[in-house]
C-alpha cells in the first residue's frame, strides 16, 4: 500500500468570537488547544475544512 501524504496544520488564532460552524470545524480537525500542531492525511475533505477557517489555522511546510 502506498504511503499517504500528510499535512501539518497549526491552530494559531482563537475561535472564541467565531460562528458555531467554525468551532465545529476546529474540533473536527482534532484541535484541543491554541498553537497546537496536528498531522492529518492530505485529502480533499481535510483541505476543505482548512479552507473554511483560513483565518484560524495555518499550513506548515514539512
């Protein structure tokens, strides 16, 4: 089986004053605290989630 590409995402801005949908996306990506970095499979669904909250997360280079 081929190795899947990974994407590293950092949660760097608080979601306190954002809509509930944005908070649910942050939770769905697996973030539990600010400045946390998670590694997820690089696919269309994860890219779409990141695209909905670009003001809260940043993609880190590997």
